[in-house]
């Protein structure tokens, strides 16, 4: 960030804090009342969307959810378009725009779920204690509906014209299309335009938290070869150590060098070794053939890295490549580190945005909101936006438990509360956040 931009941001932060107390309480009360009046319709929209299967690879289902939300946003005066995903092998994305003045806010959701078209978990169900279950109810159709209803309330009250909005609801958050440069282009382009990014995932499932930082997620693959021979000759000058011992050396040296580096974690998720190895990336299944009296010729490891900052990720990549090069006798190894989700670093500006959000929550009687431990929240689409905006906050959606499982349950008490908080946050930003060019 340049000095000029940092100075402007400091003025913005001071302005927000100084002016928040001046926000007319009757307007904020009217926003809350307007949202509450629409709750039955909002819940009906949530039920309708959850009952449409939109597993990532069910392209027609993903698009059907997109068309449902497109119609809602179009009614509010948004310019809404469906961006086809053929170039990255997925259904596509929904992109909506509104306004040409005021602070520029990017709101991020996603249309897809982890539940395939053939899955038995298919429908919304109301439960006791104001809970509800259903595929994607918290991850993240609840968040999508919150976005729409927040926009509806502000539009109804004539408050949306003081802010510029872009909404990006992706169709491949759960299983990203490739290349990522095409799959994530809509979010990155919108983020470069925006001042602030708001994500409506469910964070760690607690209404008392929000996300100021997410660890990035990058895949890696280690391929190791050794010299095949009768096992009686292992460790000899002629045969060396074989693929398995070399892989063991590499993995354990990874552990020793990196296990205590900040918030970095890395995990070898699958390993196959022997005389012959096969692995299918689509099914994540493989096989190996080998005998206990033959030195292993080949070995494959599939793993992942999660890093909180770009610096952690760069250090990990460099260290791992250096370790891989220090081969045991008559072995060789290749480490391929793929593209993936970048880190959403915990910047002071993100914490400031959290403070604003927490102040609103407290003023509504919902209590303070604290930062999620980055280890309790996985990678998400906002990570592609965070480095391009001045400030970002995620975990503003419908809260619950059991995400990515058939035990996915939403706490419907958080449905209206998080609408209230997000709507007031955007309203206050629209009043107190000076317009400026990035």
C-alpha cells in the first residue's frame, strides 16, 4: 500500500469511528424492521434454493440456483449476468452490479455445494429449536439469501444509491475449475474495482465470530524414483536406498524444517510406493504393486499446504524444494506445487472492519464479534479478493454446524441477526466512507 493510500485509509477509519455515533438511530431501526417484515419470504427463498441440488458438477442445478437468485436481484434493479464456465470446466458464475457512486463493496457468495446430484441428502428440513438442515443451507445458500435480503432492505428504504455494489456468486467454490486464472477471474476483477470485500460464508459456525484471515490452500505432489533390485542389495553402492527410504527422508525433513513455521501446516494425504504405482486424480484412488524382496522403484505422495501469509507460503515452497534436491544415493525426486487458494492475511484494516462490525452487533444487543482462529476456517473465494481490496471480512453468513456432511444444520436465529448486522454495516459505510480512486 502506498503512503498516500495508507494516509487516506487512516482518514477513512477516523471518519467512520467519529461519525458512527451520529448515524440516525431511527434509520437503523427501520432497516432492522424492514428485514424482519420479509423474514417469511426470505426463508421461503432459502428453502427453494436448498431444494435445488447444486453439487459443483451438476451444472444444470448450479445454473438453476443462479437463475433463481438472478431473478431476485434483477427485481431490485441490479444489472445481473450469468458468466458461462465452459472455459474452466464448470457451470459458471452469477455477477450483479448496482450503483456508480459512493464506496465500492464486493459481496461474495457461491451457488454450489459438495453434495452430488445422486446424493441422498437433498432437501431442506425444519428442526426443533429454530434449527434447519439441508444440503448447503449454511455453506452457503443461507449466506446468498442474506446478501439478497440485505440489498432488498436497503433498496426498499432508498439507501442503496449511496454505495456501489458488485455481487459475485461463484459456481465452483467447492471444487474449483481449472485454470484458476479463468475460474477466479470474476472475483479478482471485481476485487480490483472494490474498496471493501465482504464474504458470506459461515466461518466457524459461531455468530460471535467473523473471519479476518484465512489460510491459503495449495496442493503438492512428490514423485520419487529409486533403482530397482533384489532387496538384499539395498544400501549398497550399486543400488542405493530405493524410493521409499528417499520419500521417508524427504517427508520427515519437511516436518523438521516447517512444523513450527507460524500458522503453516502441510499434510501428505496419500502415499503409494512399490515397483509400479497408479493414481486417478478424478477419483482420488490409486494402487501399488510391490514385493518385500524388491527395492521400491517408484513412489507418489499427494499433499497440501495451508499458509496464513504469502511469506509463509514462499518460505515453505523454497524450503521444500531445497530438501527434495538432497537425494540419497541412486534416487531422484520431483516436487510439483500447484496453483491454489492464496492466503487472506490478517491485516490491520481487516481488523478495523471487524471492529465496525462488532460495534454494530453490540449496539443491536447481539454481543461483540471476535476474529476466528484461522485454523478453524478453511480456504474460501474471498482469499482471491483480499489482496486487491483495502479491507476484507468473511464469515457473515448463516451460521451452523456439520458443513460438508449430511449433518449440516443451520442456526436460524442467526439468519435475521446477520442480515441486520450486514445491512447496518453497509449503511454506515455508505455514510462515512469517503469516495476515492484506488
